[in-house]
C-alpha cells in the first residue's frame, strides 16, 4: 500500500493491493499435497504485489537466509497482482510461493483447489502461539489453513501532531466517551478535530469500510465480527447499523471534519491527514494504519523524525471492553507441498526471525508478539506494535476477507455513496446484503 509522487499513483497502488477478485470456476490442480518426490530444483520464486523500496527491503530481509540456506530465491512483483496470480495459476505457471495482500483472494484459490493446506506442511500450532490472534485463522477453510502472515498492518491508530497536541492541553482518549468529548473540545476551540479522506481512485471507499469494521469489532465483539465477515449474520444486522452511526457521529457532525462531510469522498486517503502538520494545525486527529508513515503520504520532514512530530494512540474500545485492533497484512502460501526448499522459505517468512531489515526501514510490522521490537526504527513504531500485541480483541480487515464482489465492490461503493450523501444508510446496507453471492 505504498504511494509514489502523485495521489493517482498512490490510488492505483492501493487498488492493486486491496482489490480481491472472486475466481470463476475452479480447475483441476496439479499441485496436490501429500507424499512424493521432492520437486525442488534449487531455485524458489516468490510472487507478490509490493515493489520499489518495499521490494528492496523484502529482498534485504531474505539475504542472510539465502546465504545460510544456499537456496536461490527470486522475488517477482506485479502491481496487478490480483489478476496476475490468477492468470498464472490458470496457465499452470504458479510460483513456488505467493504473498497475498488480502486473505479473501487466497481463500478463493484454496477453495478452487489450487493451493495446498499447510496444516501438515509447517508447524501452524507452534506459530499460533506467538502470532497476533486471527491472522492465520483468516485463511482457514473447512479443508485446513492455507496462508501464514509475513507482515501485519495495525489499522486502529489515531495520529495527532506533536507537540501541538500536547501544547493545546489535549490528551489521548482511552474510551469512546473521551474520544467524543475530545472531538467536541477541539471543534469548540475553532479547529476541525478530524482529517478524513477516502478517495483512492478505483479503490475509493476502502477507508470508510475500515471505519465501519472498527466499530463492528468494538460494538459487536470478536465473535460477532467474524460471523458478520463470513455472512453468518446479515450484513445489515442492527449492530452494523449502530457501528455506522457511531462513525457518523464523528464524521457527519458539522465542524468535525476539515472541509466538512462533503470533502471526505474527494480527499485522497494518503494525504488527507497532512492538515495536522500545517502551522497552525488544521486538524488534530487522523485514523489510519501504520503504513501511512511510509511512501509519500505524510510529509518527509514528519516521517524523518516521527517521535517528535507525531503522537499516536489507539481508537478506543466501546463501553468497558478492552483494547481492540483491526488488522491487515500480507499472507504467504505455496502451491506444492513436495517442494522441500519452498517449505524452508515459507517457514522462514512465517517466523519471528523474518523482517529485521525491513523493520529498520520503517512501515513494516511483524505479526509475531515475540518479534524483537528493538529492530523498529523509532518509539512511535514500537508503540504501535505494542498496541497490537496488547489488544484483547482483534479482527482482520473484513472487506479483505469477503467475496470480491462485496468486499471490493458493493461494500466500497455503498459506503462511498453514504458518506457523500447520495444514499441513506439503511438503503446502502440493504443493497450490500442483497449483493452477497449465494452458496
């Protein structure tokens, strides 16, 4: 999810990473798990969506393993990963390992018979002991687990400008009531409390789906959230209505958002928060995932000195519940269980030993609670990592898990229509419910 020099490029990048397409009919797979001869040929191809500086950081994180194992690893990326991986699988040209930026597409491939279940390939039970809960579970089907996380995104982060936030006498909220009181206090001082933008080119809307998921997770709890994501309860359940109304209280109240409600759908997600860093600040609160500190989103002078430029807190829980964290990430999987070298590489990617070099660059979080946090480049990143470690309730991005026509289709479109005032909430939620594929 990294931007470049223009918002258009950033939007297209996000579209590539967030769009999860549903596969058409599944074909016969030649990559069945089980016994047989080792199919290793001494070279392993990893295929993923991230390139540029992220691709370089990924390769750097593999270098020591390459030297120690003697395995020749080639990383290949595509900005159109969603379509490219499906084309390669259908053309019998699957890579040894693929890294998916959303579990929904991975599960689609698993259910069409193109992936191998990892339960008997690597030690999933051992991994789960140190992984943030929910990460492996998001790739599970009735046939087993099909992916392991190699990167985590912590989404429930509120960013504020430092030292201006503290100089104004504001303190980070720990409850929803405190958050709403702080919002009122900032607004009454004459400054818009929030910066919010959801424009992301063809992926416009994913930011507001995150907001809705945040409050479904907090109000409904982890069990309900997972049922909702799997459509075991209706999309338009009353709890979802309540969650949307909680967001609306923040975003639709006059004076609460820089530019007003009408600006939300047209403000680019990557730069929407930059009003915080003007003199004086044009807003004091911005909810976005940890990735916002990488690429060309926040100003370079901010990212160069995060600890003195920003204050971070966690979007508070509802009522008396413990802290909650909405998660995203990247999941690695494989297509041939008989490839011993691919198994070795997958085990490394899934371990708490992977990613030190990437962590030092910034914008990357390990999904393991046991990762050596001293490898992160600043206290801000370490604090965000600890928020995820300490969360009592976790949920993986719902739209990333839903069928593509919903999660990256009717859900994105519907939330955008609601935010921009084109449709009422009830109509939008009913339409999304009606769009859910049968079966």
